[in-house]
């Protein structure tokens, strides 16, 4: 087997990853689940503006906000 050149170092033949079997991440389904929800236009605009300021996507910002609610066990006041 030929030794591959990777920059200034060479990869040893026993570390040839090209023959490694691919397998799906067993935890991927536990990480995120795609859902469809209807949000008010004002809510979407609010999170889009905040996301632009932070340099992240609005979906990521909404997920972070909701994750913070989960961690802090925040309750909605319906008064």
C-alpha cells in the first residue's frame, strides 16, 4: 500500500481511512427533530433582527432561546 502525503507529514498505511465503513450517527435523531410551526410575523421579524445582530440564523437563535427555557424550566404566565 502506498503511503499518502498529507502536507509535510505522511500518513502511515495502517491509518488509511479511505477503507473505513461509513455509518450514520446513532445520536442524530436525539439531537434535533424537524417540525413546522406557525409564528406571528412580529415574532419572526424580532428573531430575524436579533439573529442578524448576533451573526447566526434565526432558527438557531429560536432554538437557543427555547433551549434556555427548557434548562431554566421557565413557565409562561397566562395572567
